[in-house]
C-alpha cells in the first residue's frame, strides 16, 4: 500500500499542486496506471500526467468526471 506524505497545511500551497499530489496518490492507491485512468475519462495518458505534475489546470466539470472515474467524492481530492 502506498503511504501518503504528511503535508503541513499551515504553509500555503497552490491548489493546483495539492490536487496534482492527491490525484497521483489516489490513482496509485487504486492501482491504476495513467493509461487506465485516461481510458475511463476518454483522454490521453499525457493529459493525466499533466494534471499530476500541475502543468494543466482542471475545470469543475472535469473534476467531477475525474472523481467519478476514480470512485471518490470530491472532498477526497480537495482540501476543503
């Protein structure tokens, strides 16, 4: 099982970096490859990689689809 790093949330972290970190952690904990998740979302594995490294933003609609594809609630991916 992958162990999640502990973050000190009293230090400001850009939301995109937080989402990128959580996305990668959750995807790996569910034993999904980038290609597996990309197939569920009908995007490329490169798109998933860009989300996970924080170089690509995500809309609310896509965030909802991502959560559904991972079988999680949005509260598991967002810090609020």
